[in-house]
C-alpha cells in the first residue's frame, strides 16, 4: 500500500518545466494553461529584444493575463537565446536546470513567412539541435523525464498558382 501512495504522490508532484518560446503565440498559451491548471513551476527562457529586457517582456506577457503574481514564485526567467550555444545560458544556470527540470518544452521558432533563410536555419534548426543537446544532458545527468518539441514545418504557397502535396515535398 505504501508504494501505491508514493506512486500517487509522485504522479501529482508539481513539475519543473523549462520552456523556450514562451513569448510566442503557442508559448503564451502554454504558460497560461500551466499557471491556471497546474501547480507546476515554470522556468522561461526569454531573450532581450531591442530595448526590452527579458524581464520587461515576461512582465508584459504575464500582466496581459493577470498572472504577474506568479513571477518569482512559480515563474523564473532566464535571459537566453536559442540561436546561441547552450541557449546563451551560464554554467550555473545550466546546472540549476539540469538538477531541477522534469519537463522541457522547446517551442521557440521563427515562423515569419518572410524570415531569411539564414535566420530560419539559425533559429529553427540550430536552436532545435542546441535544445536537443541540452535535453540529452538533462536526461543523462539530471531529472528530465520528457522532452516536448513543437515543429515549425508547414507549407506556404498559393493555390492559384501551384499546388503541392505532402508526399511530393
């Protein structure tokens, strides 16, 4: 019976979720749902952009959903960039993530249809490779149980000029 109770308790134990892409459309929805429906703790990788710091960006996002109360308690923010080695994180930050992260959601992507080829490769391909390397490290040397990847694969075109079928790509 005690092993059953322990299994139940561990199943409902709050997760520590590391999330890239939290300021994007899908990322914002994930943050909202995690904070509204779970007791999970979120570690958000957010890059500074133009004149806005990573703190400015997360405060703006959370306040839009009346969730800024969770900043510092259930939401931790790390300044980083998926296009940088180790996502731009310090050795100490990587160590903390390795020790605490149970679930890793890689949602960061460049989805603009007018993005340059080099930006798409740097963010979507190289960023995913970097995320996979970290997830492998967190799995082997840490607490990671699951890695979630949201693909940016899609087809853009005009039905008026050209039709492309999935199996032809």
